[in-house]
C-alpha cells in the first residue's frame, strides 16, 4: 500500500517545534543561572566597580538619567507604539501582519512580564549592592536563594526591574515570528542588546548584581515561550513563514 500511496509524511508542527526549542533554551539557561548563583561571582564582579566608599558611577548623569530613566521611558513609548499599531491593524490580520486581537494579547503578556518581575521585587528580601556594608552601606551579603532571611537592608532588589524594560519585548519577538521572521530576528537581537546594556548600567551603578538581570531575562523568556504555545496554538494550518 505504501508503494502505491507513497511514503507517509509527518508534518512538523511549527508551534510545538518552537516551543520545544524555547523551553530547551530556558532549561539550559536555568542550569547556567544556578551555577552562576552558587559560584558567588556576583560579588566578585560588583567589586570591580566599587570600593568601601561605594560605587563611583552611581549618580553619573548618562547612566542614571539617560540610560536608566530615559531607557525606562523608551520602553513605555515603544509599548505605546505597539498598542497604536495593534489598534490600527485589521481585525483578521494580513499575510504579513497578525490579527489585532493577537497583537493586543501579546501586549498583555508583556505587561504581565513587567508585573510579575515587579511583584517578585516587592516581596524580595535581597538588598541592592550599594546597600552592602563592604560598599559603604549597612547590609551583609545574603543570597536570594535563602528565602525568609533578611540582610538588614531595605530589600526589594531582586530581580532587575530596569532590565524588564527590555526583556519584556521578548513578547514582540514571539508575536512577529510566524509573520515576519526577518523582523522578528531583528527584534530579538535588539532586545538582547538593550537588555544587556540596561543590566550593565545597573551593575556599574551598584543597583543590581549580574544575576538580577539574568533572572529577569529568564523570567521574561520563559513566560513568553509559554504564552506563545497558548496564543499561537491555532496557527498551525496557516503558518507558512515560521522560523
């Protein structure tokens, strides 16, 4: 029978294929993150930018005002632009543009990333590097792996709230992957570069450890991967430009 009908072709589900890859990356990143945390490398890196008097670049204008305050404002402007594009898009979408409802749903996912990171920060007992006694503050270093253990500082520093300004836009990458692969790749590269830049700014200023930025990236990546599996589950039949 197979000789008459030809070989059976098992079509690869592009949505599931992407989800497997995204979750594999998330799992590998989680292992690397755990290794980084247990290596105590956070303190060693922060010592490169501070001494007993504190972080010399903490209030530097370009870092504190342009790249921190301005970067946060840029994030909201870009999110507003995405909302405007969504509201002006056809309800049913086009071959090169996702439906309006899907665009709005992804904006919701990105806001969820911001909200989730903010909630974790609110209940975090970990203080920022500039609060440590060895950098002129009052708190001893306590790993965020020790829940319920206070360090004597104000806490509320884990993970990085500034980095989520960039990493929440993993949602924009996921949104455009099935429709505009080239644009999606450009978006992904931009998110990674901006996220690394924002993380470096806060590291140099003493506002965050390296791990704080990496955990924010992991949270946003994983949440957006799971959201893509749900929101894109009906795209299988029409997805012709998947990456």
